[in-house]
C-alpha cells in the first residue's frame, strides 16, 4: 500500500502524507503514524543490511542469496519492498523466502547428526555484530529513512 501511495504521490519520500488518514477499504486505513512506524522499521532493516556488509568487508554484488525467514517474507511483494527502500534493488532477485526457519532447522538438527556438526562449524565461524551504539549502523539508519530506491550504494 505504501509503495502505491508513493507512486500516487499521496506520500512523499520523507514519509509525509497528504492528510492524516488514507482509507484503503471501508474498514482499513493507513495513518501518518502507520507510515512513520513502517519508515522506522524499514530504515532499521536497510541499515542492518548495510552494517552486516560493512562488518564482513563484503560488497552487495558478492551476495548470492538472501534468505528471508518467517511470515514476514511469505507475503512480501518484492517490487513494493524495493520501491519503499526495504530491500536493495540489486538484491531483490536474490531473495529466497524460506518460511519458519527456526522450527524447520530445529527439526533437521534433531534428526540428522551430520547437520549438528555442520551447525557447530558455522557457529564457530559466526560473529556477533552489535548494532546498539554502533556508529556505522546509526549513520546508515538515518540515511535509510527516506522512502525510495535511489539510495547510495553500500
């Protein structure tokens, strides 16, 4: 809905909406508060993507697959996600929606000892990147506030 309202210029790239409420149906409306909440969430996601790439010393072009887990991804319209700046345009065609990865992964680990060894190896390679107090994340968060796809490269 937000992507469409951007196209219709009901919402501008700053998130400002003409009017305080926009009725989508008789029973469903978007408010300025809804737009701001989405804006904050999508900025955090985009800043997180940028921060992880930065921490890994990795370029966006090196990413082959982006796994999107949970119900969030199941109903996500990728074109709209790109339009609002939730997903970088160059990664959109590399997104793989995998559903409830936590439950599926736990079930696999319970039934396959070889996967437990692999999970342990991955665990040893993984590192925790703190976002709270992270100056790079904070900068990217502010830069990701605007709606749109003409964002600077990572």
